[in-house]
């Protein structure tokens, strides 16, 4: 059994916001950015922006520019130079090699069609007949190790069987590294101590904790904010065609803060809104839900 708790209080807080440049910033992403920013600033810590563009088939430089312009228009600036994932593939390869040496991964020729009966999961270890001269991915071996972490919003999270029946891809057949490996390497390399992110990423947590364990690294403290969902129960996301938000628009910022249980009155600038909301930020007020329905007056953000 492996349990993870908040890092040593003597360690300076280092948080981050790490969007993927597959589209412009939307309302749900602004809420997530604000939550991570406010938590860092409330704890007198550093807030760092990272661009997760490891998927070269979907990410575009124009979206990187758009996302940064939007964040900056809301006075959300990185305290350090911005890390660009696509510039660090050698590091991911290095740590994948470590996992190969420890036999924690395996090569896989499986196709989506062959995995269709498992609903996209991969519940077995491929045999020694895998042809590494043909296109192949590298997958993390399943594990029966249970993991636990204490989430200040969601409570104690237990991952008992999450690793038993699926082996996620760490490096794809086309040579691109997966989110699962890249995010763990990036957070470790950047010394991230705290993650504040959307509840949709709870499902990725067990495999990330397992990778931290295999690489002998200390994971950051994690908490997951409720998702903003539409009338159909779907999260506001680029996959669901959420609209780009208007840059530097104070009413949009105030509406985003509302979903973090921060309601401000008589503020006239974005700078004042961020200063006052940092004082009011209290993640424990978000306890009890993984979803928050978008209010009727905010449907225009869809």
C-alpha cells in the first residue's frame, strides 16, 4: 500500500497550469487556471505556466500564442520561463529507458481495433512475439499496488483496483510521448509541489502515482476542482466545442470566480479582482461535488 500526503511544509509552494494548445482557452480552462493561480498565491508560492504540446498531431503553435495572450490579458503571468513539452522529448526518452531497464513497461503492437472488445483499455501484457521492428507503442505494466492520496477538495482518494486491468500507453506508435509519462517527468523536473486541476483528471492519478513510485520520486500534493458541465452533463471542453473566451474581460473573470465560490462586488479592474479573490480563496468550500452545472446566464460560454 502506498499513501501520499502533502509535501513538507518547509518546501516552497510551486504550482502550475498546463494547458494543451489544441484550441483557444475556454471558460472551463479559465476556471482551472484561476484555481491553480489563487492556490499558489494564497500560499505565497510560485505559479508556472507549461504548454503541454507533446501531441504533435493535434497541437498548433497558433493556439499556444492564443492561450498565452488570453492568460496574460487576465494578468495571469508565469513566475518562470514557460516550459514547452515538445522541447523535452529526450528527457522523456531517458526516463522511459529507466522503466524499460526495470521491466516496468512492455512493447505493444496492438491496434485500436484489436482492443475494441476492451473498450479501449489494455488488460494484458503483450507476449514476447511483439515485433519491435514494426510500429509499436510502449505501455506501463499493470499493478496490484493500491494507492491513496488526500485531496483537500475531493477528500481521501482510494485507487485499489485502478492499476490491475489497464496498461496505458507511455509512448505511442507514431513516436509521440503520452500525457501520462510527460506530465510526471515535467512536474518532477520543475519541482512542482502542488497540483490544483480538474476532477476529470482523477482517473489519471493512480497511474501517475505509480510512475512516481517506479521512478523513486515524491509526487506533488493533489486536489481536484469540480468540473463545469453543460445541460447534458458534459464538461466544457475543446472536445465539446467550447467557445474561446474574450480576452481581458472583467465580467468573464468574475463569472469564472463565481464557480470557485468567490463572489466580488464593486471591483473595477482585473488586478483588483485577482488580489481580492486571492484573499478569499478557500478550496474547502468546493467540497462535495465533482461537477458544477453551468448557470443559464452563462450558456453563452458553450
